[in-house]
């Protein structure tokens, strides 16, 4: 990661108090320097920053190493979601409509008319 591990630990334990009582950073969080190792045997990839490294990863390689179904949640909308779908991922671009879901922008849906 581009952020030092000690800063990540500080953020989890002190800055945001993000760990449940009784848990420590070491027994709840894994930090990897290699994206491919981080994704191995996981169910989901979450893109939460706009760092260029996420745009150039080999997502076919990542998909093959993941537990299925495999998901990608792109919180920055920097990836080609249709390409990821063709690989086999279940993909979600945060803030983008999900194909086949009800649109919430018409009066009849919103007001139940």
C-alpha cells in the first residue's frame, strides 16, 4: 500500500476506533504489499482510492485466485465494469445504477402512485 502500515494501524485503532471491543489490529486486519496476494482466496475486491495501480492489475489473474462468486465493488468508478463482467466478476460501481433494478427517479416509483 501507499500508506505505511503503522499509519493504517493508527487509523483503525485510534483515529477512527474502527475495531470492535476485544479485537486488535493484528487479529482483524491483514496488510499486503502485493495486490495479487491480497486478493487470493477472497470473495471481494473493493476499490476505495483512485490510485493508478488498480487500473493496471490483471483482473483475469485475480479472478482465477478468488473464491466464487467473486465480486468487485468500484467505489471510485475507475474500472471497466463490462470487461470485469466478461471475466466473470459480479460488479458494482458505487453510485451507478444496477442493471435490472428499479429506477428510483420517477414519480410513480418514489410516491407509489
